[in-house]
């Protein structure tokens, strides 16, 4: 079983609210990732991190921000939610390297009304 | 990043073998071929990976062409629980960047009872 957890699983929130999506892993992995996925569509990498105090933007531009203060924790924040942010957000972690397995959380389905 | 090409969808019958193809004609000598799958309403999960030789594990087999420009994921006896989107990706970094953990559209596998 993967030891990576995302909360909340579902979130419905009003426009303009600040939200933080939580992602935690207990495997000690240095690499962590955030993906955005619309229903029936492909995953888009929006942020990743090499380790503590490291954050990088992914292939898809996103208005969200991330932080990595602790190895196990990689939260994603939207300062002012908009309906266009409605999507599923998936968090993943892995060790460094080309042969390592990545573990994904269950995802947070965000709806902004 | 080297790219992969997969059919958009495939259909198979329950308890029959399934062969999911992936083309990666621009693969480099150091790229590993990874397969992930995403069950409905779940995050992706690792299936298998390989470099040059064919690989087997409890979930599937991976057959890699001699020139490495294509590979095939083999599910030996598909069940309804194997219905998912299957992603073929190439991981070519040893630590920098996103470790090649970028996903395409994948193949939507439909299993008929």
C-alpha cells in the first residue's frame, strides 16, 4: 500500500476563497509532484520538488503555489479560487532516479462555485 | 523529453490476454520504459518498467523491441478490474528535472464481460 495521503478528498468552495490542498508521504521520498487532471483528460504536471526548500514549476502553468518545508509535506495553495480552478489535483512522490516507482495519492477533487 | 505514442483506446474480452502497444522511436539509450495505469476515480499506479530485456511481475509483462523503439504491455488474463487508462512513459533523468514523470493521453482499456 502506498503511504501518500491527500486531504480533503473532495472540496466545494466559493469563488475568491483561499484554499490549501494537503499532501503527505511517510516514505521519506525526496521528489514530490503535483498534477492537475480534468475529467477524462491527461495528467498535467504543475509543480515538483527535489527536496526541502526546493520547488519548481511543471509543464502546465498554474496559479497555484507550493511549499516544501518538511520532506514529508508538500501542500498546494490557491490564494483566490476561481471556477477555472475546478479540477482534480493529484500528488505523487518518488525517490530520485530513472528506475524508481512513483506513488500517487487518491487525489482531491476541487469544485469552485 | 522523448515522447511516446499509444492508441487512444482498446477493447478486450474478460479472461483473454491484452497487448497494449507503445511507440517511442526517439528513445535514448538511457531511457527506462515505465508503465502506469489509472483506475476510475483513482490516482495512477505503477505497473512495470524495463530498459532492454523483457520483464515480468505479478501484474503484467513488458516486451521491449530489440531496437527499443517500441514496447508492449501484456496483461495475461484480463479481468474487469483491469479496465483503466494505461500510460507508457520514458524516464531518462537521474535526478534533475521532473525525472521524466510526464504523462501523455494513454490508452483507455475497455474490458467486456
